C-alpha cells in the first residue's frame, strides 16, 4: 500500500508522467514486499515552490508506506527517486527532498488492513 506524492515547480507532461510512473513502479521494490500492484501515485506540477531562497527547479517526493519504514530500504529508495526525478525532470539532486511516513492504519475497499 505505498503512495508517492510528487510535488514540483517543473511541468510534468503526460508522456513524462508515464515514464516516471513506470520507474517509480520498479523503484518501490526497494521496500520488501512492496510492488507496483499496490502503488498509488500523484503528481502536482508547476507549483510555486522555493528551496534555499530560489525558485529554480526543485521537488519533494512524499512517500507513505503501510507499516514501519525500513531505514535501509528508504536509503535505497531515496537514491532511486533522486535519480529518477533528476534524470526525467532535470532537477539537481541537491534540490530534491524525499520524505517518508510509516502508516499504522491504512484503509482500502471499505475496510482497514
């Protein structure tokens, strides 16, 4: 039940969103037991964002995981997300944040896990 919300001040067209979707779908496997089959994504592009006092291209990937966040897996995922956003959106790795939340209660299909 992972969810990745990516917010950026860069435009993400439909073709680019599909490429990032596919790459995130593979990257989520950094977390044991997580696959694209349960991955939900959202993209918020062209937002007014400032980082270090500048509106140069930047992004944050907010990643929610059902259960506890494994530190080794999140380290690997941060590297993958940074690589993907840098490559696909031409954002400097130094201007990309990755945030993790472990969620104890996660609902789906009218009930909770």
